[in-house]
């Protein structure tokens, strides 16, 4: 198993999915003009990422077009499983972070001091959780992915 | 008239009282082997001590090509002639009959002698094979705090730019990683702020988890001398054991292990509450004070009293001393560094000094200590988890600068992630991604936590283990290749103590048999591997200690640890010199931060900092917005309970530690008869109330068990805090039937059979101070007693429980108030030796 191929597949799949999602959001929210336009612009980024990933893979003899993304299935080796879990933790934390953002905003809009205090106390720790998972992935990836 | 003193019975010798702001009087300590007439010693060779971090300057007496004794150097700034027990007696280990004298390779499961070419070619061949098949990440180097600067630097270059691996760390990870991390967090950069001379000027000295009497006995002599002189300092001691420091302290706090951060937050709370704060200093030189004030707002002494099990009134008394000191010196060591929330707690000591403006003036300073003699060099040279010269791995211009020094492309030097720390390297070896581990000058099969795991990692067939050492240690017994190394006194080089004092250590005698200096071994490997720079020239251009030192000077130029003003000639003859030492400061630098904070600017700093709780690294953008002007960073942290707490099955807390008479895994000190006799075997300490409750008494053979494993030793009942057990970590198996680990006939003896695999998230230093354990009797003592010293923190609670530790006639050393000027100039003698 080649670590680089594995991540290329996962990224290709993920960027492609994100491009689709952004396009779908832009479609669903045509009347929210800024969201529509920016989401469309950002979808281009992800499309472009997908294309460049495919080109890069092609140059390395790897066809990314129709294979499922292996990183979405639990991988076997422990180092890879750890990266996979850290990635999922990070995504969950990111989701929570955005919800904290929403809560803080609605708290301000409704002048709900108790809610705002709650969000202000907890959200920074959610961001620290994200920094931790990011640091761990940064530190552990080189060894995990070069030793497959 | 010279006094003769049994320096086992009286480890700190006689007193030379002196008053505050006065110079510490000279006392020259000398120990010569039996039958050696001082007048017959024609050659004294300059060096400094290597069995702790103090850097006591000494001369080795050489008679007929053999070491015959040692003498303190009167003119040195560190020790003013004094030597500790390990300095006086430890040198005898060099001449042990069981020194390794020939390389060994594993053949058919057994280690057999061979020549150097066979051993080193086997290492080079395996390296090439792994580089071809698996890449540089499959090779790791685990070094020490006991080689010389020139050796670490060479190792750092060959590992980081030659092999191109991230996996190079020292056992300094176990001893001084938190000191380095705490300095980086607070000051943006490693570098000891204070100086030992601060002991002469302080009116209050606070020792946090630092049993200086046993770890740096010569500086304890200095404190004892001040305690006997005019205008004595007040002493605050934080230690759960009844150490010699605790017994002399004005206030002794004996907290529950694992609660240092709560204790320190309460002390800071009191100091801020009483406004004993230097607001001008804070304004001029720091960021982050408000966050600290908010964080400790509710950390009252009453709150901490519940967590730490220390009376609130005592915490207030300590805060009173810290808050009213005119010149405060604080020191920190393993009681903080190897304990829960290590970096967060060590940083609070820095904060204490920052908010009180107690830095950069005589007597006002912080000493974040080291354990080992040359740990400072492991850090500086990048042989631990840092880049050489305190360069920042996250700062591309620092990496480019290093690449220029080495004449390699910056991408040659792995800097996409922090250099791998030792505990992670062993994890990679466990998982099989590291396939070769080269261990120099350290004994992880005794010193790392959870030994059954470490042994199983080292014993794997797929892991090629190289061990470079003086003796067939427990670790060497598990190796595939063993290289016999020369040691202190048998080779030349420099090293730097805990207060940045650089000493030269000249070769006094020849190494035994075919043993070679570590530098030669590394240079030979680099030559075999044919490491090249980007122009095709040799990567490593030096060939001996002095040329290696000159190469290091180029690497250190313009960095905080600047050595460019030093030469071997300048270091020969006089006193050690403190870095930075440059053309502008040719006599070195006594204190850092005398005029503000100098290395914390975003473009200069060694680190952008970490989250003290999670260990997550900050990036330059965050750091720049927090600290655009490069001030000291006051970092606050909240207390978290230790990860392992006592319960019904494991009702005790267990801490491991050290004793005055031994160093590390006793490879040298057990081979010095006086030191070995003072503490010949492992023991277990428990409090009088706990012993009584379990019906145990002095000398009972007891077993200490944790979820990881068990060890046995005889019980010493002491005044240690109730609920806590202590076991010294020095003892392993090389002097047992079993050899390298416990077996059917040899029960566990090493403290680390029991310790947990857990480390501080910021410094990555393993925790040895917080495990939960159960204690049971194996057999009654029946009049026997524990083989523990009575002169130290291990003193029995009942004075007559064990005979007093003495050394007898073989431990008599002389103490003289005079400098031995008849033989004083060792410059010429030193050169003779080379």
C-alpha cells in the first residue's frame, strides 16, 4: 500500500464531494445571492483541486476516476487508523465549532447573555480541540504514510 | 591545615560560611587513590564533572598513565574548588575490569567479539539497505546527555542532513525536555536565564521539585554556606519527600504528587491578590498578564489545599516569602519536569519571576535545571527534538540559514514536522516503521517507563539495534551490534552545565582496549556512508574534537547560544565561561535578559509556543498577533487531575527518583566502591503511618505493584508524606543473575517495571512521578535494614532504625582553603595529555 496514493484518492474523492456539495448549496440558495455566488466560486476551487489531483495521479500512473476512496473505509494498519480517527475528530470538532458560532450569534441577536457566555466559554476549547487534531495529524502523517 | 573528611558520611563536607553579596570562599577538595602521594602526581589534566549537571571543574591526577584521583579547580566560577561525592569517587569506574574493549555483533543469537571494520560495516550496510527499501524515516538515533558537544553536533549533522531523518532525540527527553520547553514558552527561546552566582545574592531561594542537595550537591554546599553566614536567605521547598533541602527550609510544602500546577496557581493567586507585582516590568516586558490574573482568580490557597493536601496557611506563608523577596532565585527540576502537567507548572515558575520583575539582576533569576552533565549541549546542538542553535523548525528562514551552514538544500533537513521525540520513536519502533535504532550513551532498558514494553520493543527481530556504550548494559545485551566507547578522561571535548558554563575536558589517559571516542565512531560512520553536501563535497568536514568545535561555532554564530568567542585555548587553564560568548562579550554572559527579552520576537524565536494542555503547536500568525514585539509570554493553564489516581486496588501514589550517590542506571557509580557501598541495592520508602497501618517495618522485603508490573526491595520507613511510596530508579539487572530483565529467579528490581507510559503533551517528557500502586510484604526483615543511605532524603524516620551511612577510611577526601598553586597551571599539563 502506498501512503501517497491513499491520500491522493481520499483528497480527490473529498474535493470532488465538496465541489458537488458547494454546487448543490449554490443551487438550493439562489435567492441568497452572496451564498450562491461565493459557494459557486469556492466550488471552482474544489473542482480545480480535483482536476489537479487527477493530473498529478495520472502522472504517477494512478487512475483516480472511478475507484472508491479507500480512506473512507477503516484502514488496517494502526498508524493509518489513528490518522483516520484524528481526521474524523477534527471534522466533528469543526462541525461543533460552527454550531458554537451559530449559538454565539443568535445569543447576541437575542441579547441572551447566558447563551453568549456559554458559547464564549466553550467555543475556544472546541478550537483548541481542532488545533490539537491538526497538530497530531501534522506530526504523525510523515511516518505513517511513508512506512506503508 | 587541610581537613580530612569522610565524604560518604558527610557528603557536603565542611562549611565555609559567607555573607550575602560576598564571594563564596574557595575550598579545594581532593581525593587520591590509596597509596598515592600527592607530591608524586606530576600531571593534572583539566576537566569537569560528568555525573550530574553542575559542571564542577576538576583536574584528574595521572600517575603512570592511569587515573589516580581528582581535585577541584579553585579558580572555577561554578564550584570554587569543591567536589561532590560522585565527582570524588566516580572516576574509578573508568578502570573497571568489565569495560567493553572490543566491538560485538550478534551471531546465531549471541553477541560475539569482532573487529571495528566488521561491526561498523554491518551498521553501514543495514543503513544503506533501509534507506533504499524504506527511506530515512526507518532509521532513528537515541542519544544521551552524557557525550560531548562535538559528538552531539556531529551526530545531529549526520542524522538530520546525512540520513535526513527526523528521528534523533536524547535521553534528555527524560531529564530536561520540560526545562527547554518552559523556557521556549515563556521567553520564545531556550537558554538558562539565571546563573549559579545568583545563589550569592538572593534573599529568598525557592526550589520546586528540586532536591539540589542530592542532584547538584556542590550548589547545596553553597546554600549551606550562606545559611551559616550573615544575612541568610529564606528557603521555600516544594517536595513530597523529607529532603535535606526540606529539612533546612523556612517553609516546606509537601504536596500530593501530580498537583504542582494547582499549588503554583495558588501561589500566583496570592501574589496577585496582594499586588506584590511589578507592574512596570509587566508593562515593559510581557504579554498575557491579564489572562493569568483571570485564570488564577479563583485559585485560592483553600482551593489548592484541598487538591494538594497542603495547609492553606502554609501556602500563604510561602507566597509571603516569594512575594516579599527583594531578590528571588527559583530553581526547578524533576519533581516538576517528570510530573503531571510538567510544562504548565514549570512555566508558572517563570511567570512568578515575570510578574515580580525578578530576572536579569544578581540574585533575581530562574534556573530551569538539567539533570545530566551535557544535556545542555544535546539541546543546543540539535541532538534532541530541536534544530541546532535553537533554530525554529517552523521558520523557513531559520532552516535556510542552517542549510547554508551545512551547505545543503533546505529540503534535505526534515522540518515539515517537529523532530521526533524519544517516546514517539519507541512507538514507531514498536509499530515497525523504525527498523534501525542507534542508541549512544544511554540505557533505555532501565531508564524508560514500563520496561516490559521497552524490552519487547528492543528485542524484536525486525529492529536492528546498535548500542554504543562503556559496559554491557541491559540495553547492550539486547543489541545487534555493540560498540565500545571511550568516556570522560579518555577523550577530549567540551560540555556545558546548567548555568551555561562551558568547560573543556581534556584526555587524561588512553581508552581501554579498542574502545574509541564517540566522535571517532560517528565520523567513521559518516565516512562509510559517504554523506555529501549539495556541491558533492563531504558533508562533515571536521576530523577531531577541536575542528568539530570550530564547526559548531559557525553553526552557533548569531544564535542565542553563540560560542564564537570561545576556543580550546581560552577554555584551557582558567575558569569555565558562560555562553553567549562573542567578540563583544569575550568573558561570556553571566545572566540573560538583563535588559528585556531578547529572543522572543516572531522572526527570532525558537518556538511559536504550544497549547500547554493539548500540546498543539501555534503557528507564526497566532504568535505574531499575540506577541508582535517579542516580549516574554505569560501563559496561564488550568489544573487537571493526574491521569492515574489511587483506588482500592492501588491505594498508594508511587514516585520514582534519584539518590545522591548514584547516577542514572549506575553504569559508573555502581563501579565506584565508595558510592556503591553507600546505596548498594534498591529500596522502597513509605511513611511511618502507612508502615504501621500495614504492620510493616524497616528492612521488610516488600513488593510494589502497579498495573504495569512489580518490583521488590527492602522497606525504609521515612518522613515521606503519607500515602506516597518512593523507589530510586537507578537499579537494573546487569549485576543480577538475570542480566537484562527480571526472570523466573530474579524478581523485578527496576523502578520502571511499574511506571506508566504517559508524557507531558507540550515537552513530551515522560511522567515518572504519578502512578498508583499497592504495597505488600514478601518477607519480614528480621533485623535487616534497607540498603538506603541515612544521609539523604532516605534517612529513616527513627534514627536508630539503620546504621548511619559512612564511607570509612577509603572515603576520606581532603578539604583545603588554599589553591594548590604549586601544581595550579594545568594548561601545560593538559597539553601534555593530548
